[in-house]
C-alpha cells in the first residue's frame, strides 16, 4: 500500500516536471528544428492531455466508479434473486394449478361415473316401470277383450234365444196340442210349488 502511494507521488513529481518544461521552455525544446516544431508539440500535448485525464480519472474517479460498479453489481444481484424468487413462486403456482387440475379431473371422473350409474339406475327403473305398465295394459286389454267376448256371447245367446222363441212361437201353436198345453201347465205348477 505504501509503495503504491510512493509511486503515485513520484509519478506526480515527474508529471509536474514535464509540465514545467513544456510551459516554461517551449523554445528550448523546439530550438533544434524550428520549422517543424508544431506537429511535435501537438502530439506531446495530446499525450499530456491523455495523461492528465487518465490521472484525474484514476485519482478522483476510481472510488466513484468502483462504488458505482459495486452498487450496480448489488442491484443486478438483487434483481436476479428477485426474479429467481418470482420464478420459484410461479413454478409453485403452476404446481398447485396442476394439483388442482388433477384433483378436478379425478372429481370430474367420479361425478361422471356417479351420473352414469344414476342414469343406468333410472334407465332400469324406467324400463321396469314401462314393462309393468305394458303388462297392466295387456291385462286390462285382455280383460276388456274377455268382457267383450262374454258380452258378444251373451248377446248372441240372447239373440239366438229370442230368435228361437220367435221361431218357437210361430211353430209351436201348430205343433202343440191341448194335451201338451195341459202337461206344461201342470209341470209349471209343480215346479213353482216345489220352490
């Protein structure tokens, strides 16, 4: 550290000496070639200006530039950590969303199975009810048919009996004699008295 300070102070003395020579004695340096001294002077002045700017930047700008770069590095590190945390948080949210999606898919499958099962049960109930109603309808129809058959038979019998009576009324008077009538009356009285 001490040698660095000595080097800086020594370079300062050298720099001051060169400046003094250039400012105080420009004629002595240019005495050899008086006609061509201006380009050389300009070149020396450029290098001198560069050295002055370099020295000023080194002397006064080193700490601010160093601090600026350190602060910038800290700021970039902070931003990187912040983005990494945001990335981790986003990854966690994606993971949670995937878990919720998986749970929703499982729940949807369960609901779907339950709905299908309920639908099958309702379908079976509807089929059974329809079969029962069709049996009842068939039985009712069969009873109606049987009743209509019985009614038709009774009607036919009644009509046959009526026609037989009509026919008998037409034919019997010719075929029944007085003795037959007497027998029928007696038979009727006996059956009526027996009751």
